[in-house]
C-alpha cells in the first residue's frame, strides 16, 4: 500500500511538471537545442535534441518567471519528457532588488536547488546565496558578495565566496579598463590569472595561467560582423573548445585532446524556433 502511495506521489509530481511545460509553451517561443552525444555522428541515435521554454508575468509587486527543459524525442511516456523545471520571483525593496529561484531535476523530484540574489545599484553591491531544500531537509551551500568601485578609468570588483560546507573562502577580483580586462581567482588550492586584450575591432586574445598547477589556456575571439563571432579556447593536453555565433544560431564544439590526438568531439547546435 505504501508503494502505491509513493508511485502515485511521483506520478503526480511528474504530471505537475508536464502541466508547467504545457502552460509555458502557450506563452512563449521555444529554443531548440540539438546535441551530438559522445562524439557519435552515426545516425539519429547520436542526437540528443531538447526544447526549452520560459515565460514571464507580474503579480502585484512581484515579477514571476517559469521555465522548463524538455527532451524532444518520441515517447509514449509524456511525463518523462521534462528534464528540469524552474520558477523565479523578483521584487524591489527600496534601492534593493531581490530575487529567489528554485529548480528541480527529473532525476530528483523531491529536492530543489535554491538561488537567492539581492543587489543595490546605488551601492554597487550584491549578495548571493546558494542552497537546497527538499524532503531530506534544507541547507546553505555557499554565500557570496560582490562590491564594485571605480579606480581611475577602470572598474574594479571584489567577490569573496564562502563554502558553508568546508568553510573555504574563494576570492575573485576583476579589473575592467575597456580594452584590457584582468581576472584573478584565488583559493587555497589554486590561483588563476586571466588577461583579456582587445587587439583591434575584430580580435580579442585572453591567455590565462594557473600559478600552482602550471596549467594554461588561450582564448581567441574573432568578430565576424553583424554581431556574429567565433571563439576558440585551447587548453593544452585537455581540450579545444569552439563557440560559433551566427545570427540566431549558436554552435558549440568540444574536442578532447589526448596527447597529440583529438579523441572524438561533442557538438551542440541551438537556435530560436518560431512555432
């Protein structure tokens, strides 16, 4: 009898997810994403298509948003199609904007990932809390803050993050001077520096260095005109990653590197589809 109640509860939750999908689909245009799984280009079995919808409305002083990610594949089990669903509520309190977002995954319908944000444009200050809540209880995973200020012609940001589980502190420092940007990330395990330089109107280069492990990466962004671009990132002995933006299309290609050879490729293609 208990098993029947449990199955009924799970079915009810899945049906609720599907109801969210149906409601959102009527209110907004979807995005279609097609991914090639594990570098498998042989036939349709290697494709992993998905559709995402989102919609927004207002209720009193609150701005409300809802979204869902759905597998776009033929199946008789409609309740299994939604992969994840999320909802977000936002409103202002004086000079502060506050928002709370919750997301659930199909693999674990009894728990939700929670994200709470608060920011003040007047003070150039923001806070973020990441947490989880569900049948097993609730817990806070991390708390972070970001403070920005002006230094000469540049904008500087300092963002400390505390991991509530390990009590470790991670600090991000950003320096934006227009054509030159510097990002520093420091934790107890690693310190990374990334310098981005706009060479000309069409080219940007951004090398990064990990001081402790010695790992490095080089990112090159090429402007193709009309807001189109190609960004290539090389991480020696790890991967080559490419992102190609062409009008409404976005293609991502990831090619793992094993020594001097490329072992397979993962490809995803996405664009906005009008129905």
